[in-house]
C-alpha cells in the first residue's frame, strides 16, 4: 500500500511532509479546496521514486522516454506523464528522473 502524503506550494516556497499547525493554512483536517482559497497549491505524492530515490509528486517535471518535457498528471484514473504543451499522455516508465516542478520553475522565470 502506498503512503499518502502531500506537499504544498505557498507561492514562493515548497513545503514537504505537511503537519498540522506551525502557522500553515493547510492541515490534515483541511480539504484541498480550503487550502486553495488561501492560494496554497497541494500536490500528492504518487507512490513512486525516480531512479535517484527522489519521491515523485503531482506536477513534477520529469525526464523520461528520451524527452525532458514531461509533467506528472492525474489522467483517466491514474498517474501519467503528460508532455508539456501537447495532449500526449504516457504510462510512467520504471526509469525516470525528476528535474523540477512547474511551480518553482515558474518562480525562477519570473525573477
């Protein structure tokens, strides 16, 4: 059985292993929709690790299948890789590398 956990994007920083309290809007008792009301984006751990042992989350950018423009998305009742800017979904292969996530990359482009 896979571990259920989340990370949150707070607009300028990512937090992992969310816990209740410590001034955070999101807690285990809040819903994702409630967090979104406060501008917090919640991403779920998908239960897989890349070939370097890094945990994979929704909206991670991934290098796989000969390309480095994949994003992990939920599609047709399962986690898939979606090519950026194209409606092309593929099964997540056994070997992939996490190269970032869409939120931190966007922040870097804005600076």
